């Protein structure tokens, strides 16, 4: 089973290439994803329902995990790496991460005095083969990243990420230590496939939605008597829209009517804020329908962690009165229970009728 978000390209050019007009713009797309069934899933209790309930819990949690964490393995580093990344450089990347890096690239272009004219096109080679192209349309406020079979050493990215109606704001300090803030907002369209060689896997993510990214930090010395922006101490990425699809070659998923905020702080920790309610659908035979997911307690990841150490979600459906509750325990080891799945006969009940403690290995295997 997939999960709705992508382990993504860092989406930064790696040098070479440059300039050009409209005739130099490549194209890259993937076959359209067939949406999964969206009829409500029934939540039942008892021994015979254990597999179904825990599978719903695992899939729905992966669906919300940073706007849906695509778990096809820890992909090596980012597009634009100078050398083949080592295992210690791998990390999870999400749709929110794709959006954030896309917004940061827009920010770089917007703050560059060298970007002039109605449209510029720059193409860069990827680490092994393939290309990544940036198309900047200053006149109409559009920005696109086009990856054509971009092989970064065992991971191939192919597709297009485009933003329209871009709004940006820069408030910069004038002295060392003074604060700065930058915001970028737009409507984004993603059609991106990620293929890994070992283990062999493919993942396609498609959707169009709105986003805003806010970065804040302090000004630092530029070494020449002036100041420049330091590394952001906080980045807040807000994504909201009607539909986001994913396909792993077997099953399709859909996140609908979503509104999620992901915050990264100076330590590298990530928090997926609470209060979001959305619909999650999956075509896998065990689920083959949709549930409503509510983030009750913020989902928290330590810096570089693959799994969160805190967070609670609740899963309900119009087809039954009960609910499934997923609680992340403060234990990220692989050998002891780190997740508890509780099933309630009625959503308002205080005590579950079924409880399943699971290790991360067991929980991940279900999704």
C-alpha cells in the first residue's frame, strides 16, 4: 500500500546548463492516476476485525503523516547532490517538503537581481543522467520545475512541479542579529514520479492545491561589511486543497478537503499541527473506501527521525458509529510497542473495546 505523500526530490539544480527561450522548455508527465473508491468504510470490533482495523489505522496515519508520507524507503539525499549521498544522509521527505523546497527556490529567484525579463529558462544536468529545468515567468508570476528522467544515483525523478499566481514578501533586517521574514504563496500543481532501483519501487503523486510558506530567521554578516539572510530558524508550510492522489503501481490513494500545516524548527524537528480534518481513501482490498481523519494531537518528529515520537489521530466514518484511535507512544525503538491502535464501539466512548500495541516494524508493514 502507498501513502499519500512523496519521498521527494530536494529540487535544487546542480550546476551546468543555462538560459534559453520557450523552445528550450522540455516536458515531463506521468499517466493519470485513477482515484480510489470513496464510499465510507465500516468500522467494526472483535477478533475478526483486527487486521482490517489496524490496516486502516496504519494507512490513514501514513496518509496524514506530513500530508501523507510516501514510505518507499529513505531516498538518498536530494536532486542536485554533488556526490552520491551516503546512508547517513538519507531522510524522509513529504509533499510539504517538496512544496517548501519549491517555495525556497522561488524565493531565491525572486531575490536575485539577475532575474529579468518576462521568462527565463535554465537547464541543469542531474547527478547520473537526465535533466532538471527551471522556468521563471516574471511577467505572469509563474514558476516551474521540470525533471526529465533525473537520475540521482539509484533514484529517478520524472515530472513537473508548477506554481501560478505567486505572491511573495521580503522583510529583511539591516544589522547583524536583526530578524527577517519571507513568505511565498501560490497555487501549485504536482505530477511527479519517483522510481528507486534498490529496493525496486515506483511512486507517482499528482494534485493541484494552494500553499503558503513562511520563513523566519536573523541576518548575519556577509563578510564584506554588509548583512545577508542566515539559515531560517523556522519554516511553516501550509498546504490546503481538494484532492491529492498517489499511486505505487498497485494501489491508489486520495487525500481530500485537506488543510495541513507543517513546521520545521532550527533543530531540524518537524511538527504536523493538530486540528486538521480531512478524507482519506485507499483502493487496497482491505480498505477499498474512505475514512475521515482528524489530527487530535500534533505529530512530532525529532531531527532526522523516520518515525514520530508523539501524536494522536482519530479515524471515523459515516458508515458506522465507532472510531479508531492511533496513539504514538514515546518510544521509537523497533523492538518494543511504539504505536497503540484502539477501537471504540461508539466515537464518544471513553474506553476502547479492542486495543492493539504494535512496534513500528509491525505498523509500517500494514501500510
